[in-house]
């Protein structure tokens, strides 16, 4: 499934970084998050049996400080976001973020020191896009991070992998379900998927 591939590649990209000599606040803040993730992935004590849950919790804390799940959820729903009540929005953001987190939680075992090369960045007011390439053994994966500045802090709100936007991918799927059925059906499917993931982990 393309969405799963996007989320997996996205978190595998948080690996050893090739340094660059230039950088804005957006790049510096993104790299700071990457460095924290690297430290967790490389920590021998967190690779021991029984440490998986602790490792994932530490990863979640770091990721949550850089990725704006509410912004991602809003953009993924597009025009269907506006009619929602505050409680519906809160519910959707919780579902969206938990599904996204769980989609990568079981994939970190595949981490194998992939390298990230920072290629360039483009700034436009409160928006930035940082272009990177993930270097694997026999592969190069173009990956761009889109960030928004809120109160001086840069938050990732989209990731574009091989030209495919994660947010656009979700938007297409969510819109199709809502058009063919309803928003309530979308929520029902997300809840069912989350329950299935929780059952498989227990």
C-alpha cells in the first residue's frame, strides 16, 4: 500500500546525516530532530530485548515535537475539515496521528544506517521546503520536507517522497471515502484499522 510505503520510508529516512555547511532555522531545527532520533536508534541499551516499548516512546516524544499532526490532518481532509465541530476535529487528529505513528512503529527494526544528504532548501515567508536524498545500498530516494513556521518554531506538515506528497495521498483516499459514503464512514474505517493494529500488537 502506497501510504504505508510513504510512512515507512519517511521514518527510515531519519538516519545518519551527511553534514552541510549552510542552513536556515528551518533546516537547523529539522536536523536537530534528526540528531535526537539518531541518538535513540544508535543507543545500545535501547536495542536490548524488552526495550522496544521504551524506545518507541522516546521516538514518539521526539517526533511529536517536530511534526504537526493537526496541520497534516487538516490538509489531508481539505474542504471536509471546515464543517467539523471542535470535538470532531480533535477526534480526527487523534485517530490520524495514532494511525500514522503505529504505521512506522513496527518498521524501525529495518533501520540499517541509511544516510541522508541535504540538497537544498527553499524559503517563502513562513513556509520552507528542504530537499534531501536518502542513500540506501542500491537506491536513492528523493525526499522533501515541507515545514511551516508557527511562533518561531518550524513544524513539518508534509513529506514528499519520490514526487508523491504524503498529505495529497491521504487527501485523495479520504475524499474518495467521504464522497462515496460519508465522513462518519471514514472515521469508522480508521477506528477499525486502529483496533486491528492494537490487536495484532497484543
